[in-house]
């Protein structure tokens, strides 16, 4: 995928970002109880309960979790800078 990405798009800059722990979105989500959702049929906004950042996202599948160290090694082999959020610190 990395080779194809570089070949197809010839990016001038490229970097990899990994989340490590809670992000600023998690902190913001903790203060919200509801959000407004637009109803296309009635052309109005409706307030709905907010269940949190990534609330509807499934847990990372175990087979993908096992691939992460190999993904990081491939990124390093391509000499792509790798950072981790939330504070965007260089990975060690």
C-alpha cells in the first residue's frame, strides 16, 4: 500500500500518525451530552444524545492488532516519519 500510495500520488511529504491513549476529542466528548442532527426530510435539526467519540466504532480486530508492529517496521523501512498523538511526539 505504501509503495502504491507513493507511485499513484507522488506526495511531497508523508508521515504516519498513531493515536496513543486519549485524544483531545475524547476530552471534548466528555463535556457533551447531545448533538444536533440534520433531518433531510423535514429540513430541521433535531437534538440527539451524544454517546461519545468513536461510540459506534467497533474494537480493533485482533488480526489487525497483531499487524501493527509489522506496519510500524514497514513505515520505518520506507523512512517515513512516525508520530503518535495526542501530543505528536516522535515515536521511539
